[in-house]
C-alpha cells in the first residue's frame, strides 16, 4: 500500500536539522560545539576537525584525513603504558640457580580490527563493548579531551572513543556508550604482532608486507599549531596509523573492520555507487533503495536508530543508519502511521573520512568553485536555525544536492566539509 507521495516528498528541513544536530555524537563537518562532532574531532570555528595533543588545528585535516570519530584518534598520540592495569607480564621467576629473574615487559598487543591487550573495540554493534568495560580493565575513569566522545587514559597514552547509545540521552560519553576506537599513543608500550607500534617509522611500517599497501594514505598539512604528517588508513584491517612530520608513528588506532568508504556520487540521479552496487536516494514513498541494499554492501551500521516526525499530518517513522568511521549516514522512511511499511532510502549524508567523488572528481575537500563548476553557480542558500549551519543547495536535473562548506562558504576557495545526496524541500 502507498502513502501520499506529496506527503513523503516533503522532508526537507526535517532531514537537514536531524542530520546536523540530532544524529548524536556529531559527524558532520559543521558544528556549534564539540558535542556536535565525532569522537576524536572537536569544533573549531564551526568546523569539526581532528584533535591534536597540543590543541593545534589543521584546516584541511578533517577533509584529507585525520581522526574521525575514533577512526584515527589523534594525530600525534601513541598510547600507552602498561602501568594502568593492562600491561604485560613483568614478573617471572626463576632461573636454574633459584634466583629471581625479571623478564622484559612485552607490552600490550595491538590487534587490528579487535583491540589492544585485553581491551576490545565493538566488532558487533548488536553486542557492544561499553565504556564501563574499558574503565574496569584500565582501572581509571578517564580524563576529558577536546571531544565529548573521546576520553584519555594512562597518562594520555590511551584514547578511547565511542558513540552515544541513547540518542535522546544527555549526550555525554558515559558507561553505557559503545566503544568504537582504541588509540595507542606515544608512550604506550604496545605493538602489533609484527613488532610495530608508536615510535615505528613509516619505512619500518611499509617494510612489513601486511602493512605496505594502505587502503588510503592521506596527507595532513601543517598549520595553525599542528605539525602535520601522514595517515595510513587500513579500513579493511581495522587500523589507522598516524605519523608526525618526521614520519614517526605517533598513533595506532584500532577499530572494527570496514569497507573502504569510496564510491561514485551522481547528484543528477541521487545515486551513490559503491563497488557494483547502486544505492538510490528517493522520494520516501515510491522511489529509494530498501535498507538491505546499503547494509548488504557496507555491513551492519555502527548504530541504527529510528525517530518519529509528523509530516503532512502523518506520523512518519524515519531511520538513520550511522557508519561513523566511514563518514556516512543513511536516512530513510521506515513506516507511516504504524500501518504502511515503506522502507525507502531518502538521503545520504557524507563527511570525513568518506573519500568518494563524482565522476568529475569532486569530493569532500573540493572547493566551492570546483563544485560549482560541476553543479552550477546559483545554489539556494539555507541557514539551519538549530545548528547554525549554512547549506548550499544545488538543483541538478530533478534532484537537489546539499553541501556545507568551511567558513559558511564565504569564499570560493572554501572547502566542502559535508555532502547531502538528495536534499528535499518542504512543500
């Protein structure tokens, strides 16, 4: 059975407001405070950018690489310490002569896609690892960092990042919340089975066959107090390695494994093609891919939530599937008035660390001038009253494509920090 098409076609500002504000834990490029940003990111002049240990910022890091919600923790961090209750065996007894022998501390094992030592990341979102579990292992409550969903442990050698478990809760990283990233930072005695860890050089990492070919290497330029450096992104292995300006590894961030977040964006058809799969954002009634399409190619989202909104006099239940580390959120209609099962995708939101592009090569990080060369130079500009974010809305064929730029797009050189496929206007 169908619902009135005109009713479900009019989702517009509802989607914009929900995406920028209510999809808890942040993730989009625009922000009004740290709480609007992903774990490992903080709000700097209205833009979510990766945190660095010295509090410095890089204007491009949130686009080209960096520590999304935990995907890449901090750029300079290595984590550490075996002294917080998670260390290796430092005891050991006995030689043949009965003397006590103290073995060299082997440190913690960095297990890509799984965890560090006995601490685990969430690998199955339906059975999450919680912050309380990590606190119990480490024996500390953790110290606040610049981001509300990242805590520092063990003298700042371990960063733990997570995702809000209750979208209607207090929006504070607390015991029930899901842990999605553990980051070993400088000072932590932690190594992979290959012997790599904080302090290893880029050459040493690349010399190990298993780590010689990242899914992507991003260059984070120096600027605004941040030294800059490289980031090796192994989405498919669940590991992100950050280097300083001297190509020395300063952070090993462990997440669950993900499909590399690449794909072709086609604004004219409201389509995102990932691999051989076309994902269509539609009108929420007659068109739009069913949810199983994007879940089938990307796997289980980090979080699946629903929310209700009255649209055109109907009670509409929407869903949001969040892939925080991948930098993607999928918004769709689930049902109407509790009677009509719809299951149609309406919009796709993309933010760092997503690195797909249009066929013309435009992506997150492309400038307003570059985007407008493809989409046209007369966008409609809307200000979201709740988040304070400015979105440029381009009409292409019969669809709308939304972009949030740094600096509210005041200059043609400002870069895209968030993309919205199939933005829809309220009628």
